[in-house]
C-alpha cells in the first residue's frame, strides 16, 4: 500500500484517549499504537504527541485541596509515568522501541536548545525509535505553558520538517456549523492563508484538554503556511491513521492545503517564536513599505523610530508599525543598548537580516 507522506507528526487529543468518566481508554490507546506500528513497519517516520494530565488524575487522591498549578504538576508527573510505561509495553509487543522527549516552551525560545531537541529526535528516528513527545507539565506553569499540545505539535512538525501534521480529535474535522447540528458538514479542505474560520468554529474547550477547535485552526493555518499539510480527523475511528495516509484517501477529515513556497528552517523557528519576544522595534512607514514590498529586504536601523524592552543579540523581537500593529518577528543582530545608540544611522549592519525575519 502506497502512503502519501513519509514523515509525520501525530498529535492525540485528550478526548481521544479518555472515556466519559475520565478514565484512560486503554483499548483506543492500543488501537492507535497498532496503527502507528503498521505505518512504522512500512517506512513512515513518526513523532507521536499526547497529553498526560488527565490520566494522572485517576491515580492520585490528594489529602487536601490543591491550587490549579499544584494539581497540574502532580497529575502530570503521575500521568507521564503511567502513560509512557503503557506506551513502552504496547510498542514492545510490536518489537518497536519508543523513547520519551519532555520539553517546555522555553526550549523553543533559544536557537541552541531548539537545535538540541531537533538533533535528539533526528537520532531517534535514524535508529528506528519512535519519539513520544509531551510538554513537561511538571515545570511548565502559567506563562511558561504552551497554549495546549496543539501548539506544541505545530512547533514539532515545523522543527522536524514533517510532510504532515495529523491532529486527532473526537470529531471528524472542522464543521461549517455546530457539530451537533445534523445540517452541519465537515469542511474538507482549507487553503491555508488567512481564511477566517471563527464564524464556523465552536470556541468551547474539550472536557479533558486545554485547547479548543479555534486554537487547532489557528495553529493548522500557520503550519500549512510553512509548507506542511495539516489534517484534523476523528481519532476514535477504526484504522484512521493508515486510512488518512493512503494516496487518494476519501476519509472524512479537514485538510489544510500547504503553501507551495518553501520556508527555511530558521524562518520556521522564528515564525513560531512570537511568544518568546524580548522587545519591540518600532519602524516608520517607509520601512514598513520596504519590508512588505515584493523584494526581500532586511530591517535597517535608519528606519527605526523606537526600541522598547531589553534584549541580547540573537534574541527574538517584535516588529511594530506606526499604528502599533505588529508586522512580524525577527532575530536581532544587536543587543538593545547597542541598537538604541544606532537608531537612524545608515550604512551599518541590519538590525534584522532578511534571513532571520518573519512577517505575519
């Protein structure tokens, strides 16, 4: 059987692996491992992502009421151990090795840490080990948290240069109305870009996960813009993964069509780095027109009107126009003190080189 993708990231939503009473659906978990194992044997490289918090909840009965952060740390620590052990045993039945990769949002803010993570997973894939990735919820709290594991899956997919990101939820895809309404149907294809889906998408979050469908859409559009196919499908359907990957698949799902123009690995990193920005660069209208014009242009200090925040060389900074609207992000060639002294000067090194600039 011919598959259309050779390298995929698969994100399993909490509602796929959780029964209505909150307990772990071991049967569904085992079925998904069987599917991943089948693809693995056929030569598909797979990075697998899942959430662990809800599975730890059923194992621990705290002696006193916990605040939200403490509860998240406790349940996640237990859930990570519980699920990785279960995955290890399930994959071993297929004679496949898997390994755990725990990460935090901060690990994507540093180019060095970013590349270290990428290298770790590349080594695992090169040696036929399936990376099982999860946010390290035990230390990721408040502002350090990902929006949810959908955001993490988007970062992993772009970092690893995946052919596709498959997000498995408990519904068939993005509907053009309320999924509970019999008149609503699944939107089969979305052509990346900036298409506004908010009028269709329900803003409620799932029972056990942190993310809602609108979050999934926003992340999917961003990943598709970087040349990666994104598929949102129902993880509770039998044999869903092989069915989605078959060439000419007619499986019901929502598919985000990838942009044709390739994006460099550095730009992919910068595109997802807005949350790590250390400062703001305010520019004049002429510089804005140059940056957003048809020619590739670096951000020069001659067009900078103000610099806000403290940052070091190679940090991520936001680029803001005269109206206060963010145009994009970039990796700075100067620290903030040095840059402030050079505002308005000509014929010097760009503040942000084009290769390290990502415009929204």
